[in-house]
C-alpha cells in the first residue's frame, strides 16, 4: 500500500521496465514506489489484447535475463509469444519478486512537478494520489498513448468502437458482426486475419499499404529449446552486443554485389524462414541504399501479386511510397491471404477518404459502409506522447511538452535538461523501438540503478543533463538517422502520424551495442554531460562507495 511518505524514487508503469526498475532499486535499498494506470502489471501486454496480438521478437529472447531460474523454468512453446503468454510471464515475475506490494494500480499519473526549493518531485494521479520523491523514473513505454483519429461523427457511432492499444479485458466476439479495421500497421496486420475468421464481414480501411513478412510462427522443437536454454548466457551476451538486441549475425553482403538469382534465393530463403532476418540477415545495405532496398521491396510486391487472387486488390496492397523497413516491418500470419476471403473487402482511403463516421458506420467519398464494430488500429503518439501525457513540469515550471515543441531534446534518451532527477527508460534518443525491448530496458534500468547508487555514494542529490550534452546527443541521433533511408519516409519514427508533431527521427539507430558502450563510458567518466549537486569531491576513477563501479553492475 502507498502510504504517502516521502520517497527516494517514484516509478511510473508496471510493464517490463517498471517492474525491473522497482525491483532493482528496492534491492539497492532505495525507498521506491510505482504507479500504474492499469489494474495489473503488463504494460503494453496489459493494454494490447486485440485478437492476434503477439510479439514479433522470438520467445527465446523476449524475456528478462536477470532471472536465471525463471529463464530455465519458463516454457518456450511457440516461436513468438502471444499476448496472453507475455502477460502471464510478467505476472509470474511480479509474483516471484513480490512486486505488487510496491505498486499502486489503477492510478493514472497526471502531474509531476519539480520543486526547486526542495529538489524534489511531487506527483499526482487522476485518482487523487499524492507522492513526493527525490527521483522520478518513467517506465511508460514508447507505444502507450493511443492515436485516435478525429474523424467527424466518431462519437455518434452506435456500434462498438475499439482501439487495438486500449483493448477491453474481456474477449470481444465478432461472430456475425460487420466489422471495420482502420489501419494496416503491425497491429492491424495481426488483427485482420483473426477478425476475418470470425466476422460476418470485415472491411479493411487502408491509408498506406504495408510490407509484411511471414512470421512462420509455430511450436518450438523440444531439443532446440533444451539447447537454447543450455546456452542462454551466451545468447544474452550476443543480444546485448548486437545492433538491435537480437543475437543473430547480420549479413555483410551488399544486395547489389550478387546476381539476380542469388538475391532472389536469399530473399526466398528468408521469406520461408520468417521473421526480421528478411531485412538484417539477407543483405547489409537494405536500410542504407535505395537501389538495394528496392530489390527487397520488389520481391515483396511480387509475392503480393502471387498470393492475392484479385489483381486490383493486389495492386492496392502493394506499398509504393516508402522504402521497405522504414516503416516498422510487421510479421504476419496469412495477412495477404486474408484478402482472398469472400467476407473481406479492402477500401483504399487514398482513393476514397473517410468523410465521416455515422451512427451506423463509415461514409467514404464512395459510399456508406454499414457496421457493427469499428476497430481503430491507428497506432500511437510514439515515444514523446506517453511522456508528455504525464504533465511533467521541470525547472521554472516549464512543461516537458513546451520544452519539446521543436522535438525531444534528451541526453542518451534517458535524461532531459531542465528536468533534474528525471530518468526516462527507453526515452526518445535511445534505441528503444528499434531494438528488442527487454534488452534495451534492462540496460537502461541497470544504468539508472548504477547512477543512483553512484550519487548516493558520492553525496550527490541532484543530477541533470546539461543543455550542451543534450544538444550534442540530439544532433548525433539525427545525424546517424540521416545516413539511413528512414528520413525519406513519413512514419511514426519521424512523428509523421500525428498532426502537428515535429518531424524528427525519434529513436537512436546507432545500435544497441554502440549505445551501451556510450552509456557505460559516460558513467565511467563520472557521469560526463551531467551536472551533479552537491558536486562530488574529486576522486580517482574506480570503485564507488557502495562497492559497485558505475556502468557495469547487474542485479542478481
Ligand atoms: P502504426 O504502425 O502507426 O499503424 C497505424 C495504421 O493506422 C497505419 O496504417 C496508418 O496509416 C493508419 N492510420 C493512422 N491514422 C489514420 C487515419 N487518420 N486515417 C486512416 N488511417 C490511419 O500502429 P500499430 O499498427 O499499432 O503499430 C505501432 C507499433 O507498435 C509497430 O510499428 C510496432 O513497433 C509496435 N507493435 C508491435 C507488435 C509486435 O511486436 N507484434 C504488434 C503491434 C504493434 P499511415 O501508414 O498512412 O499512417
């Protein structure tokens, strides 16, 4: 139970990040409490319960590495874990570590204000909780602020309106229903085949056609699982020192230095194997070179033409206006095949935009669609949205929303100048959504835990990223992105899905391993780029007072 005593640390969110952060700090002897708007643990996997919701990271490495016993005991049944499996996993973590007692659930944080006289944060929730703490750690996820398009008339719809990112706890039965799905990103692409299997009729409203690769999900072989579990420490090590948090070896071959037949064979093999290695495991330059990228895009467009029977529908489904991989590549199970079903139709919103939502359905410029259910698979105000929604005010009462009017300014994606003692797990400017999330979350949590231990050991109470360090890092984030094809596409990585949002590349694409080294170097250098008050006395670089060295400590 939360008893309103002043705390060392408040954490917000009870997904992978919040659970580990609270555990880690509790073990380090800090007084810490978490607030979570959901009624239980799970974060992303609490809210995204839509049909077909499943993780695109394979189950072997979509878990914590700091719980070796659970790692061995947890059943690895399917290649990709479904939403219920991941939620069960996080519930098990919370039980084993006895974490629920350190959280208040059903508590939506609406204001976090820094008191400059006391050097403390005050936090308020919509439900009336009040807390004060020296430090605040946000663990609110990157994709937790749902994007609800403002179609005229939406509130008047008499049927059921649902958003994939805010799905009800009870399963929704689509049997006999006329259903619309608006949006064909990773969420829509997972939900559409499953809803099509239940609904009387499904109409997919597509604004931008998406490339998607078969997931090739299925049961895992027992021998494979046993071998994997025996070698877990090595797989984890490889994941930490990889580009994207996956323990696979990227290709070193250019798509342009092999013959047409070799290229096709590589794509065909990756398509058959399923998964993200279609991009990273085939050729090294698909994300960097337009000509190389086009070879992969042409391959997928040809697959769409092969799979989809109606040539007009196939044509509408072919993505043409962005390089493959610049929008997050979804993995699917029978997505393109679903458009061969008699009960599925496709509406191209570029040709016939939505005019309004009516009480009975959706009216486009081509006519009215009678509906019982509208599923908004319209994505999220990514990375900055969940943080700005917390009502954070730093020095001088400045709102984070105002500080980031031109785009987020962060140091390492974990700290913001003008907002002392605030840490943002997987914040903008960190690898976050471009990586296997648990790997990046563990790195941030451990780095923050080490930082707070170092401060305590050095008598520091306030730590704040300098404006200069944040400006330098933010420039670096943009420069690295500019080497890739990403800025050529209007994506949520660029803030392009939210009207009025500044167009900057939000995550850090320099790689998980490089990023980890960078953060470790900052810590080893006495937290260079941060101002610390009271300033620690100069001391030789080495062991901290609590016996840990900044940057290399791990829990259990
Ligand atoms: P998304 O990728 O942003 O896709 C949203 C879709 O809605 C897009 O097709 C978008 O069209 C459309 N849309 C948005 N506003 C619209 C409007 N006003 N009118 C018509 N269409 C509109 O969102 P998401 O599918 O929820 O996925 C977001 C991210 O979550 C993914 O990229 C991924 O990182 C993560 N995710 C992961 C998994 C997984 O691991 N399995 C599953 C789901 C999601 P435009 O393209 O034209 O904007």
